[in-house]
C-alpha cells in the first residue's frame, strides 16, 4: 500500500507500508531509566518489557539522544530464549540536504510549471533556495532521455521506499526468539552530553572559622530530556574516553531545590572501587540544555587558618635598586574533619564574607582537588592589598664553577591596623645550605625554606639570609 506522508521543505515524500515483525520502542516511554554521571560523560540504561514472537524480530528504539557514543551501545535481555543478532545505529536526518544525500542514484520526479520531469538524482544539492518553485543548487538530475539538469527547480518527489526522517538517532536491533515470550530488554550506552561538577560556597565567620556548603551541578547538553528513576554521580579521576572535550556552561536555565528539600533528600555517599558514589534517593528529570543543581554537602562549620604567603622567586616589577615586588597571596586552610565523614569531590571553591552593611560579597575562589576525609584543603583567595614585599639580592660570590654564595634581603610593608604574620617561601635548586639568617627559618622540603616574620601594624620589617648553592 502506498500513501503520502507529508512534505519536507518542498519535497513530497511517499512511503510503502509493509507488514513486518517490528517492535517500536522509545527511550521517552521506557519503564525504568537509570543514569550514572561522571565529570565528562554518563552511562544511561533504559529498560522495557516487550512481547516478542517466535523467530526473528526487529526492535526500533527511537528518540535516542545526540552526542551518543556509538561503540558503547549494548542491548541485552535476561531471557535465555532471546539472542541479539545485529545492531545498527541510524543517524538522524535533520535537513533537506542530508535527506537528498541518501537519495543519490534513486529515481525522482520534478513537478515544474512547464510539466513533469522524471529521472535519476545523480548528485545531491549543495544548497537549497525556497520559493514558489524551489531550486536545488548544485544538484544534477539525469532525465529518462539522457539530459543532465544542473541545479533544477521544481517540486521534487521522492519515490518509495523513502528514507526515514528523524531528528534523533534510531537504533535497529535484530533479535531471535525461540518462542513467543514477554522479554525484559535493557539498552545501555554512553552519552557524552551529560556531565556534572561540584562547587562549594564558604562563608567566612570571622578569621577563624567558615560555614561550608557543597552543590552538584548536572549539565544536560543534549537535545533530549531524561526522566531518571535512578540518578547517581561518580566522583574521582575515572579514566574515560569521550568524543570531544566539553566544559560546563551555566548559560542555560538552572533548576534548584529549596534548602529544606535538599537537606532532607541529600545524596547518599559511599566509597565505590577507587572513587566515591553519590546516589540520589529521589527521581529527577534532566531537561534538555539545562543545568540541574542539588545540594551535595549539607552545611557545616569548620575551623580555618588564615595565611599570607609570598613566594620569593615569583617577584616582578624590577626597581632601580634591583629589588622586585613579590605578590602576597591571601590563603585559607582547613581540615576536612573526620567527624563530618564526607569527602569533597574536586570543584570550584568560592569564599564569601559579609560587609559592614551585611551584604554577602565574594572575596576569592579557587579550584580544589578531590579531598578525602581528614585531609587539608588549601584555598588561595587572591593578592593581599595592604601587604607589600620586596626581594633584593645584595651580594653574589662565585666560589667555583659549581658553588655560589649569595645574600638576599626581604623588606615587608604592612599598612594594616594590626600586626600580621607573613610566610615568605624561597625555593632552591641543586644542593643548598643557608649559612646565616637574621630571623628563624624552617626547611619545608628538599627545595623550599620558609621564613615567618610578623610585620608590625602600619610598619616595616626587613630580614636577610645567606645561602650556598652547589651543582
């Protein structure tokens, strides 16, 4: 039976309906969907219960998301009476040009004002000009009498069988059943358009403690929505291969639960292999091109240590006396205390503080690595405004080809209203030994030494040291 099924940008499409043992499924109507999301990709599982007749059957699974990894597709069933024979992923046809590319070598009909022309599509068009009589720029049609029409115009009719038009990939699966059976079917695939990231908001409560809260942001960068009966997040450096690298975009609409909802439905955390697994105890819908935000870590108050750190050899802006300005970093540290028993996935750490008018202002942000329970977190907020450090090499003596001694002077200026301890860290290569110093120091590693002078309020402090280096 032949029937007209519609027009597609000036093309009349007809098809033939053939009775076949074909079962059509849609991921939108799956009975159960489980999604496990990693930092760069996701594993998606859909389940159906399908009636299969004895012999060969074809499953057509529609509305698959774009950005799917074709080599990850897997269709399985628990029944021993059903076997998967072949699978074929059909790319979607999104434009007229893509449709006509699939019709090269096929018979077509051009309905024109001056009559009807029948022939074979030899070359597809490179562009399309719409109008009362559409034109197919770049196309070549060979007529039945052998003429070659270049860039023809008219209403183009495709004869059956016509390509299936779909804006989403379609998976065709050939199955073989030993008898008529109601079989559970599971489809599993990797989707590179789903990913998640962690962020943290820390509010300073003075200079000795902060209030910390963590969030998980789930980005759906595909054109499909996912209704998840189960949703899990994997935190850790999992070795994954994706089609292309992508970064999170927060330009899309953000969905967020209220604080009361989030605290009562916080994800359940567990150690999983070498990683951490977060399971959401509620279903969730991930709309297309949107970011869903949920609470990852409930609020907790932690003690902190504020530091000001100057890395001596990072100096810049050389002055006439040979000294260089060394930036002073504002740093805070805290321990992810065992009593809280929750690891911190890698993510963006934002620190806030209330002004005199009680407005909450951002005072710095940094990226933190995956941090286990009991480990320390170090966050660099920015450069201190009221502290200045200068470094100057006073004297250099070359004792031999491989041995050098030199003296360095640091001058620290503090315009703050209170004395401030500042950590000055110097780094050395090769073998080294500090011969003398005007203030105490601590050797932190095989390459670093730390000086921690306290600069008086609205005052200045200087110190010197002499080091011998050999190679």
